[in-house]
């Protein structure tokens, strides 16, 4: 009985840890402006230019600023000339490319 309770607690703790790691927080326009003014994140225009250079002629579909474990990430969705939707993730603080994949 005691072993089952301990195992159950461990499983619950592991699930809570996993779920908190998987969650991202979307940031609003006011918070993004504050972070930009403080020099914490780069200008969106600069990062959009970087994303669009990866797929010339692509159209911008959506941009979101998210926070994952104290790292600010721009998630950019583009529609390429061939009709494929690409998901690009860029570190908003330094412009580093984190991901460029076909969006599911």
C-alpha cells in the first residue's frame, strides 16, 4: 500500500514536470513592446526579414511571440510559393534559428 502511494506521487510529479515544460506562454502586444524597449528582444521586422530570406517569395501567415523557460521565441508561419506552410522558430533575443519545418 505504501509503495503504491509513493509510486503514484512520483508519477504525478513527473506528469506535472512534463506538462510545465511543454507549456508556452503567449505574450501580448504590450509585453512585446516593453521587451523590445528594454532591449531584451530584437525588432520583429529584423527577424521577419531573416525568416522570409529562408523562403524567398513566401507570404507571412502568422507571427506569435512566446516564452519557453525564460527564452523568448518568435514562431513564424509562412506559405511558400509551392503552397507549403512552414513553421519557423527564432530566438527573439539573438535571432538564432531554432526550427524550420513543414507545419503539421
